[in-house]
């Protein structure tokens, strides 16, 4: 089947990341990076392409993407994958030019921090990097020279200086060329700069802070002030750094699932740098709980495949026996391995990134046209329809104990979710918590327009809730003369577990029995879950907006100043509500008449 670029792009994220184009054998044709994945990949499927690109696009059978936190991270991951996979359409790239380094010589008594385009095998010294761009290297060198006053001149210039240069005058160099700093002190500053470039700025900051306190106690105030300035500059530098590279060796596992499918994304992080992501779609024939499935997968991933085990394994779910797995991995690695799902800081960002990748990969997989066709065909057969259904609509109700009730309507067609046709209905004028009346109001508002000739007609109308909601839908369609629309009620089972739903076809007396593994049931669950998600999102937005607005707003004569005085006098809104008319009138600026108005507004 040819690659359906339209369907693929419809479900693609705009986040930065890396993409791999695969042929029908699963081999990588091309690896690229993008600041916005959807926009970049869309450019490959337009008509204005050169011959080379057209030839590559014609061979595409699949595209896999890895979402990253930033374009910089995407660039580093792209280069890693190109070196590993050697795709034919990347073969002309000069990879080494994309990897600039900082070089520190071991030969010179006062080494400089040098910019290098590529590693040289016989250089005596250390290479720091690689960096994503030459601009990143130059910015890092500028910062180190500013903070630690490391020289940046050529060795030939250094050897022939007889007096300090302008860099010394503007405090960007300590003038080692004329002996203004000892070799030991210069080496100390250089080592601090190297540690910062390696991501160990916190350790350097602590050393400088201790040195500053010692200088202050010794009454060396000028030295203490210089060290203070360095500490302040390092703190500013740390605020700009995204990932702490100390102790940053981890594999991050995130599991996400939808009806009939699940995806586990594995992110490899070494020295704080994302090296790549792999996506796995294990079968779950035994219907294991997510944490059990993830635990079994991790065990097989390391113990069954002999893979390298990092110092830390981070999981999206709490595993059933983390201590057992931790012991087994530690024994295999012959060192301590930590297994955890409770993480903070940059590790929580890695975990969130893994979740994003898993969700994106699973969404792309489910949006595959072949999978959608299979599910729609299964639903047609289950409902004994003569033709393939083209449009499904599903309604759901969401509220918090009757507060801020919202109804959702989501639409699926043969290409998956049709989000431009999604609708929300703010329910008003019904008793709090009356889901039947709320469902009736939403259906009347949607299908009255259809009866008047506005909008598209669904082939199947799904109603989430059960018998009562289904009866409301049947009555509304009968009143509006729309009985031709096929009705399907989706009621959660007694355990509310996916796969145990009860499906009512047209009436509450006719049920539709589908196996838990049925593609038709997976489609119904997918549509129902999307309606549920869309309703909850709308409800929370409406509820939070209502709660953020004070009940004092809208009362005639009570402006911002009087609201502030009321809240301050009674210690908050609850105190205002408990106050009597006489107590309200004691507030500065509140008359007896206004106190009566406020009391009536608050108490109906």
C-alpha cells in the first residue's frame, strides 16, 4: 500500500524532533531534524521538489518521528542517528563539520580554549563537545573568557607579547603572556572553565563560594569581590542550562495505550544528552494491567536481550515488583541500578518527553489508513450495514456534581478524528446533575439544525452513558424526523473496565456483543474516549473560569475597591457570605442600602 502522507500529516505534532524515512523493507532512507515536525515533513509531499528528493519520496513506506525538547536536541540526535544508520540519502553530508569542539592542549603551560572543527587523532589534549553549532561553541568560549579570564590568542602571538593586550584591559584575560598570573592559578581557572563546559558548574560554584568566604575572612576584599562576581555570573549561566549532565545516564520507559493498541517508548539518555528513542508495540493478549505489561517488557528488554544497563531506569508507571527488577539489573550490571517512577527536575522532563513520544507514535499508528479501514469494516459487519459508515458522531456529558455542565460532540470519518467538526455545548437551564436532560439539550441543539438543512448527517450516532441517554437520543431523533440515523449506546460495565462495555443497538432491549479483541469495539472505544476527553477539557475550562471570577463581581455598586475592602474586612469570600446585613454595613464605603443589595445577591 502506498504511503498516505495526508493521513500521516493530519495526526502529526508541530513540536521539534527528528524523523526517519523508511522504505518497504524497513531500511532507513533519510534522517532529518525539524523545528516543527509537521511543517517540515509536509514540505516533502508538495509538488515543487527536485529530482533527488522526488526519487526518495517515491520510496517512502513509513515515517517514524522522535519528539525532542528543542531544536538543538534534535540536531544532536539527528547526527547520532546518521552516524549509526548511514542512510543512503544522508551519505553526502560531512558529519564532522556539523560537530564543532572545544580543544584544550596538554603541551602549553598556559593553554587556551580553542575552537576546532573536527577531532585530530594525534592532538595532545582534550576535546570538549560536540556542540550543535559553531555559534554555540563561540558563545561558550566567550562566557568562559568573561568569567575565568582564559586567554584566546594564538600561541605565536602569546610567545611574542611584551605587555598585556586589550583583552587584559577589559578584564577578559589574566595576561599570562607577561606573567601577571602564576601557572598554578591559571591552571585552576582553566580547570574551572573545563568543568563548566562539561556541565559541572554547580561544583565550580561551590568551590568559588568557599574561596570567597575564605578571602573575606582573610580581609582580602578585592579577591573576595572578584570571586563574588564569578559566582554571580555562574548562577546566571546555570539558569540558562536546561539539563544537568551530572549523573544523567538513564533509560526512560513510557507506556501509553488506547483500545486495541499500546506503545512503549524508550529514551536513552547518556551524560545528560538524549541519544535516541525507540518505539515498541507489544501485544497484550492476556489483557495485563499497564504496570504489569511495562514490568514484563523491561525485564525482557534487559535480561532477555543482553542490552547495556544504565545506572537509572525511569518508568511512567509504578511497577509491581520494582525491588526484584532492581536487584536483577544490579546483579547483571555488577553495580547499583536504580528503578524509579518518582522523579523531579530534569528527570521528570525526560519522562514527559518519553510520554509525548509514545503518544505521538501510537496516534500515528492508529491513524494509519489500513488500520482505520479494518476497524470501519469490522463495525460495518458488526452492525450488518450494507455500506461502509462514513461519519460517526459521539456525545458525552461532563460536570463536577452538577457544576459547569458541558456536552461534547466529536466526529470521526474514514480518516480518523475530524476535529474541525468537534463541538461543545454549555448546558444551562437543567437541574444540577441531570445527565438525561443535559444530553437531550445537547442533542436538540445539534440535530435541530440538521433537520433545518444545516450540517452533515452522521451514519452512526454514539451516545455515552447507557439506557437513559439512549432513550433521550431516540426521542430527539424521532421528534425531528431523523430516525434514519443509526443509534448506538455505550454503557460502561460494572467494573468500568475497557472491553466490558455494553452496547445497545437502537433500543435498550437489543444489545450488541463484541469480543474484547474486536476491531469494531476498539473503534467504538476510541471514539467514546475522545468524546470523554473533549467533554472533560471543556468542563474544566468552564469550571475554572467560573471559579476564578468572584461572586462579588456583577453586583451593582461594588467595584474593585469595595470588593477589596470587603474581602480584607472579613478575611475572604466565605466571611463575606456569612456576614449579616448589619455586619456588611460596617465595612468602610458600604452603606446600609448597598449592604442590603450585597446580601440579597449573595443569598438569592
